[in-house]
């Protein structure tokens, strides 16, 4: 039965044309390494160049003009099993296809396979638990401060375990609900007045979709079975990771880089109806 399931990759590029350019290069690299790879691409129709259309097996437009369009797109995947990857990735080898083998090996009870954050390379990982909040608001913590990490060891702090820039999932009732709740929480955090939707957690976390994902998993009983992807750094090697994250004899399959913020800003759509940082989930193009 597993072998009959459709499998493919989902990529989004909206709000800033820099993401479109990156996504095209990502998909070209993917097709070079895996010629029969199926790609679902979410973007703005007026950005799509005719010379690129052959790259997109499933093209979704219109889409929100938003920096987190993926949260809107995930439940629209045309595949039974999907790998989401950020647009700012280089596909290095055809071993990217192993992610689907890992999902099959995890068994039918596994809903999502994810990679883990490396605290030494992440902007935000630890923050106070809600019951530790001072003056009603918890604070962010630093991974390099021993006293902050001790709070986590003592059960007084929380941690973002999962990296949300690459993951694989089965489309089922549970994951469809997870994606809708993830989007709802993200909007709650960022569209409420003065971001009070974050309370009692640090409001500086609002920007991160990782925070919304963590909060869904903490506050909602969705029965989701999330497992760590074997050799996860191989399929999501983020710039700044230590080479020792890759096992001896293995090589990186996906290199995850960061587009310079100045480039993203220069190519961002500026319209009077849009927040220049986030865009709008409700404005489609």
C-alpha cells in the first residue's frame, strides 16, 4: 500500500521576489538530482515565468502575500506523503529521496518526521515557562548562559525542539487539523493588538512560526505522532551547523542557507494594504 501513495515536495515563495528566485534554483537542483520529483509550488501568478513552468508539477495561485504562506499551503498538498522544504535550500544529492524511505520505515502510525533545532545555531530556542512569568510576561533565555539552561533542566523553561524549515508528513485527518491550528495560532500571535495573543509568553516570539507550532503541540490534544528524522542534519543542514552533525561516510543532501535580509527587503511587495514585515494572509495574488 505504501508504494502506491503519491509522494512529492512542497515549496512556497511569496511576498518577496527573492524567495521566488531562490525557489526556482532549489527546484532546478532537485530536478537535476531527482528527475521524476513531483513539486507543488505556491507563488504569485504574475511572478511565474514561462521558462520556469516545466519545473512546477502542481502550481498553486493565487496565494497570500505573506512571509508564512507555507502555513496556509500545507493542508492543500496534492500528495499523500509530502516533504516541505524552505525555498532557501540547495539540493546537493539525490539522497534527498531517502526522506520518504524513512517515513515508510517509521510505520503507518508516524504522522510527521521532523529535524531538530541545534540550539547553538538558532536565534531562539529556550524561554521561560508560563508559570515563571514575571509581571505577567515570560522572557526569552540564552542557550549560552548556564543559569538559563539550568532553568530548563529544572523544568522552569521551555524549548523549541523542532525545526520548521523541513519536515515530512502523511496527509490524514490529524495532520490536516495540525496545519489549520498552526496557521490559526500564528495569526493569533501576530494579528492581535500589541500581540497580546502571545501572553503570557514573550512577545518577541510572535514572529517565529516555530513558536506557533510549539504552542499548538502544547495546548492542543491532536494525537499527532511526531518523530525525529534519522540523520536529520543530512536533509536539513543549516548554514552554521558543525560538520560533525554529519555522520562519517555520509554527505549533505540539502543545504539550508539564509537569503540576506537586505535582499528580501529590496524585493518585497509594498502595497498600502500590507504589513511590510508579514504581509497579509487575507490578501491573495
